């Protein structure tokens, strides 16, 4: 049965409203992502490995956060100290909830990965947040030699770093020029098998000065064997200072 002209007009108007609503949601999503990338800018977190040596280097506008969770640790950087503080609170709530419902042994790296990813994705996609939480995480499990990275939008990658001899992983660095230069210098470190503290400090000074980054942190993970075959993780930065 053919529709009347009025019915056709209403159907067309409803379709336009649906398209407009979808376009508005997509526009808000893209704006949130663009804003977070812009605010993170030159902030970067680097994992680099040569043979048995592993180091983390953070170059940032604000002091990064490093937290030891017993069996794994987290490193995160953010566009502002308030956002780093919010991320710290979120991670604390996740840990507390797992400990209350299950046990401290159940709070492992994949649990942190799952809940952090869900929260960050929600901040981007849902209307309850006016902007994304511009914080990015590296989660390192040195026992199983797995590194997880989580971007501000909740996207994550997992790397079996125990299966490779030499590698580097970059998080952040949304300035394309900075990312290219960092990748080139980090590859040179792998080629020369040199990730000494002196070399890392040389990179730190070079990029902090060139890109006006205020804080750097250099540290390495350690395994501490304790009785009953348990393992504790140490991840206290040996070097953390303003550029």
C-alpha cells in the first residue's frame, strides 16, 4: 500500500533525525579522542629490551606514576596531574574490589588490564564523561614476561616480550615527528646493543630539551625471590628528575 505524502515526509524527517543523532555521537567521540591526543602530545612511555636487560623510560610534562602490585606493576603517564590522580584512584578501587570479593592473589595483570580498558573506553564512548581520561598505561608482568599497553581510549595490546631478544615498545608520543625520531634512536640502541643508563639518560636529555618535556623517569623491573617460591616485583625508579 502506498504511503501518503504526509507519511513519507514524517519518515524522511525521522531518518534525518536518526542520521543527525548518529553524526553528533560520532563527532563527539572523535572530538574526545582528538582532544586527548592533543593534550597528551609529546608525553611518551618507552619499554626497551636488549638480551636480559629491560628498561622503562618515561618522558612527560608531569611526574608519571609507578605502582607495585606484588606480582606485576603499572606505569602510567597523563596529560595532567589531576588525571593521573584520577587514574590512581580508579586502579586503587579495582584492586580493593578484587581483594574484598576474591583475594589479593586474584589481582593479577590481566584483571587490571580488563577493568582499566573498560573504564577508559567508557570515558570516551559514554555521555557521563565530557572528555576522555588522557592517561595511558603500561602493565608489566615480569614473571610471565608479558607487557600490556592501554591507550586512553581503552584499546590495548599485549606483548610476549620473553619470546624476543631485542625490542622496544612506544606508548603515547602523538607528535608524529617525535615518534619518528624516537623510533630511529631506539632502533639504534638495539642495533648497538646499548641500553645502559648512560645511553638512556642521553636520550632523555636530548628529547626533553628539544620537545620541552619537564619530567623524565628511568627504571628497570626486578624479581625478588622469597620463600615458598613466591615472587615479588620491584619497580622503584632509580632515576627520576625534571629536565
